[in-house]
């Protein structure tokens, strides 16, 4: 995927540009809050969120174990002096236990709660949390635009957002509004258009270009 154009319910459009180095993501730029990725080998170890002028808004870092599984994720916001850190424990039944800590942008040592991610075929189907609510997700059987990006699925599968690693989310249900996503696909099974609805009302339409 090279570009997306998203249109919200007010008709406002945002163009997002994706840049790569081979199968590695380099940046995702929309002119509002731009993301820059750093790899160690084939693993994403850092994401910098920057404003167009270059000011760092958020820094996200990842640590991995010997099996290349993410064991911790730290997110810090230097401008707001805020931070959080998640530790991940992998269970034999396919669930991932999450321990969440909060603090400032330098240290995060105050325990904030626990969560659990349930994955089926690499996709998050349920996210349970005592600090961020509960969500369930369903997916299509088509191709996610980012499925072939090295290391990308390892970090998105831990978000509890249903972004998908190999497939595309079609529904999200939880404590708040219920979301549905409808797609148009190209001949290779990749989405070229998505329509997001919240409780039946269209929130956003995205066109995807390859």
C-alpha cells in the first residue's frame, strides 16, 4: 500500500503516504502526526511520532525475547510528560496477559491494571482489560494491506485495536459504540475501499492505493 485517502463524516479529507525499504516500513506520513520506524534486524524496535516541524510527540519502543516475541512496550510523551509501559506474558492457550504501568515520560512504575488478549490465527478476537474496557473483533478472509511488512504484525497484534495482521476487521463490539467495516477488494484480495460505521452511522471512508 502506497497511499490512503480518508474522508470523515464532515467531508474532511486526509492523505496518508506510506514509504518502505523493501519489506520494511520506513514512515507513515499524513502531515498531522507522522510515524517513523526503526528496525533491529527484522524487528521493529522504535516508532517516533513527530509533528510536521519535527517535534517529537511520542516515542514507542519494543523489547523482544529470544523467540522474537514482544515482551514489553513503552510509550512516552515528552511534551505532556506522560508515559505507560506494558509487559506481555504468553500463555500456552494462545492468550497474552498484559500488565500495565503508568508514570511520566521517563519512568513508568505505578501499576495501573491488567488485561488479556485472545488471538486466533494471529488475529486479536478478544481484548479484556480492567483499565481500558473490553472489545471483541471479527475479521474477513481477505488480505490485510500490511500483511507482508516485516515485523508489523508482531506489534499491531498487541494493540487490542483489531487492526489485523493478515486479515481485515469487519466488526468491533465493546463497552462503547459498535463498529462495522465494509470493504471493496481488488483481484488479489486486498481492500481498495473501506467504510467504517459506528452504531450504523458512517464515520469514515478510506480509499487505498497500491
